């Protein structure tokens, strides 16, 4: 009786489940399948354990009372904002409208962004995902959209208008939103890998759905002026660098000329000092020679001023007269203004000179 009861119960369950997705199913290269049995718990109903999860490329036989929840674990892309979708379908456009938020000082901002996420390829995480969160890819997608949109609004709301334009501050804020989304979704088996803020605009959404862009237009004008100013600063810096280079070259040439002039000066000074020293020594020699000669003349004058001076003088006069061979010569001056001339025999005078020289030579030196 019990066997018949079980058969009847199974037949009833199979009949109730006749509309389910039965048959053979093939998992894709990145697909995992979580089995759910529409049976009472005592018959093994509910979500199976990690061991019952179908792996990629696996073929699964699905019974009438079973359902396979299939999940693609490849990276998924979501985007917000007109023009952010991908024609190939890789990036799914969540909505044409941007994500609207406010800066901390009240200005409304519209954000265009892209999110990359994936379902963890782990059987235990997949079982937990089905039990607590979602049973389809679409439900996972909706959960990611809600969490990311909420976090990006919350964190971008902490920035002032001026901080939006600070790349470092803005990127740090987006990273903080990513980290918060990861902390919320990772325990559920969903990995948010990146949030990319593609564009931000300060616009106000009007009641009719249009956007008031007056503030953004003004910011664009300011940005263009800042770019012009930055370009002018760059031109000034370039010119300053060029002039600095020219100054350095001129200064180098000046220093070279100064060094060259100093070299010439030192060389000329050395040559002048050498010439001066040589001429000084030469002058000293001439002075010494002149002094010695003068001293000799003084001594000679002193010698001639004595008694032997007249004799030497006469002897010298006689020598000079002898060279001229004169016939008459004046030997002395008489009294008054008369001059005594006497005719002298030169041969006799020469003999007398010879005798005088002999006597002078023979005289002993004192």
C-alpha cells in the first residue's frame, strides 16, 4: 500500500509540474545552473546543495518537478545616459536619462556612468544567491541597478560644485561609491568590479522633462576662459624659458670674455714685470759701472792734482805732439800776455822723452 501511495503522490506531483521546463538543457561556456525541486521538503524539495549546481558546458536532465535557474557569470555592463549604450549589446542601457543628484552646495548634477559587474562563479555563492536574492539574470541586474544608483547619488552628493572639477577628489568619491556597493553586494554573490563616471553636467531637470543648462553653459564659458588663461600662461612660461636660455648663453659668453681678459691681463702683467725687472737690473749695472768710472775719474783727478800731475800732463802733451810731427810748438807762456815760442828739434825732444820714460819706469813704486 505504501508503494502505491508513493507512486500516486509522484504521479500527482508530475502532473502538477507538467508545465515546467523539462527535458535536456546544456549550460553555456560561462553558465551555471542551480536546481530547484518543486517537491515537499521530505522528498528533497527546494534548492539543492552546491554539489547539485550544474557547471559550464554541462548537460543536465531536468525532470518535470525540477527547475534550473541559469546564471551567466561573464562580466556584465550597465550604463545610464543617452548615447552610453553599446550597439553590439554588450553594454545594457538602463535608461536614457542621466543619474540625477545634487552637489553639497545645492547645484543639481546629471551623471553619465557605466558599471561592470559579474555573478561569482562559485557553487556555494550561487545557491545562496537563489535562496536569498534572485532566481534570474534579470533580477540580479535590477538589484545591481538599484544599489549602484543609490550609492553613486549618495557619495556624489558629498562633493561641492568646485570639487566636481577636481579630478582627484571626484575620482576618489567614485571609488568610495564602488567600495560601498561591493560591501553590500559581495556577500550576496555579486561582484561589482568598476564604476566609471563618463560625464557630469550641472543641469536642472524641469517638470516637463527638459533640462535647464544655463548654469552648465556658464561653467563652460568659465572653463574656456580658464583654458585661454592657461594657454597664455604656458606661452609666457615658454617665452620666459627662452629668454632665460638666451640670458644664460649671454652670461656664459660674458664670463668667458672676462676670463679671457683676465688671462691677457695676467700675461701682460707678468711680461711687464719681467721687462721691468730686466731693465731695473740693467740700470743698476749701468749705475754701478758709471759710479765705478766716476770714482776712477775722481781718483785720476786727485792724482793729477798733485806734484806728478804736471809731469804726466806734459808727458801726455808730448805724446800727442809727437803723433802730429810738428816743427814748432809752444811749450810755455811768458810773463803777462806774451807767448814764448821756440823752435824745437823733434829728434832731440824724442830722445828726451825716451830718457824721461826710462826714468819713470825705473823709479820704484811707493
